[in-house]
């Protein structure tokens, strides 16, 4: 039946994945029945897809010198209602847009909420670094703003791959939805001016399998930890790897 090849170009990172589906799979393979275990697999697969999509978006729009920002509450703000947190964030983003516009630079961002089981309240944001830390902090009246360069948070050599930050942000968001009982809550929010990754999906009818050897483009280097050769959540073969630009 063949297989599916997917290429994702997101900033300096290119990801290749070879996989099978219910329609494109090796001869003799059968789809698993839906049961309690497979439902867990579906949930985990959805989480992985959310991390993938966020990673591609971050890689496409941000560099190692941009900001990873954590907004905190102090005093009475520690008991802030979620609706008030959303309004606080709306106002903060509005003020940041104005501050960036004053410098002639568009404001680009992605953020998530974090509400812990013990009541801790934070917002986590990735944004382009234009303002100084003191300026970012001055516009947030509810507590502290911790700004750190992305390279200090998540780095592969000198080239950014924001898979780790994407996983953190999705985990924060999923745990918040669980604490609040908000099953329909968006996993993350972002500005409308973000560039999209370039995704190419091609169905290969034959052969029914693929070479499990990474093919790295000139000017790129393989990310060793990215190589996966095994089976997906439905016990179908999968092979994937990532490369980053070095020139």
C-alpha cells in the first residue's frame, strides 16, 4: 500500500517523517480496535501533534536571541480568577503592541496560561526581543516578569529548535485545562502576524517500506536525538529525523 512522506520546514529546521496510516500501511498490518488503551493512545497522539504544531510555529518565527517570558502574580493576585487573568493578559499584550510599534517593530508572540493544582498562577510567552527587561517588567503591574533569552532555555548548538519549550507550554496548558475543568480551552494563543511553516505531504505507493537512513541536505547537520525508528501509537512503522541549517 505504500507510505506517507512529510517534510516540515520551520525556520532553520527541516523535519522528515515516513509513516503509515489506516489507508497506507504495510501488507498484513491491521488497525487496532478502539478500547481503553487505544483511547489513551489517541489522547497522547493528540498531545504530540499539538507539540509538533507549536514547535513548527516557534521555530519559524523566533530565534535563540528572542524572549522566553514568565509573568507572575504577587500578593492578592495569587488568587486571581481565570477570567481576570485573561483580561490582565489582554491589557498587557495591548501595551506591548504599543511599545513595539513605537520602536517600529511588529510584536510577535505565543503564550499559554498556567494554573497549578495548588493555585499558582503564571503566563508563559515566547516573543521577539525588542524591549529591555525593565520595560517588559514595567508594563506588568501584577507581579514580576522573568525574561530570559531562548538560548538559555532550550538550545541545540548555536541553532534554535524549540521542541523543548513547545512541550513545556503544551504541558502547562493541558494541566491548566485539567485544573479548571475546561476541556475546550485553547492550548495556546498567538499573534496573527506569525509566519507559517512550509509543510509538504506526499503519498508514496511503492515500495511499501522506506530506507531508514537519514538524508541530510547540504548546509545542514543531523540532530542526533531527533532520529526515531520504531512504531507509532497504533503499532505502525514510523521513521523520522530532523536537521538544522549550519550555513
